[in-house]
């Protein structure tokens, strides 16, 4: 199994709106992709900035390709992300998961 981790930042004042947007855009997209084994959002507010992590689990690299495209290291963004995100981190991180 593979864990895929994305990080993004918004203004703290946009944190609730962005969280709601994530659960209408990215999270359903992750969960609808064959081979996805779960999708979670982590949020931490630090002063005027809200940090978001999406943590998703995938059964294989091919499952991630079906979601993200051939270069799985490239971050995937959605149309309204521009409205909220302070910057667009170009990549995500993957880890092999062991039990």
C-alpha cells in the first residue's frame, strides 16, 4: 500500500470554507478512484495561517496514476483552489506503508 500526502495553506479566516470545499471536490474524487483505500484531511491553524494535509492510501502505483496522471509526484489541484490557497506546492510525497 502507498500513502500519498499533499500539503496546502490558506488564510486562517478561510479555513472553514476551504475544509468544506475539500469535502466537495478533492475528497470525493480521491474516494471515487478505484484502488483508493481511504482519504482524510488534517488541519492545523497556526496564527493567521491554516495548514491542510490530505492523507490518502492507495493499493498500488497504478491506482494513483488513475487519480493523478502519469507523473504521480505532481500535485493535483481543483478549479476553486485559487480562491483559497496561498501557494501551489508543485509536488506531493509518497510513502510505502507496512504493517
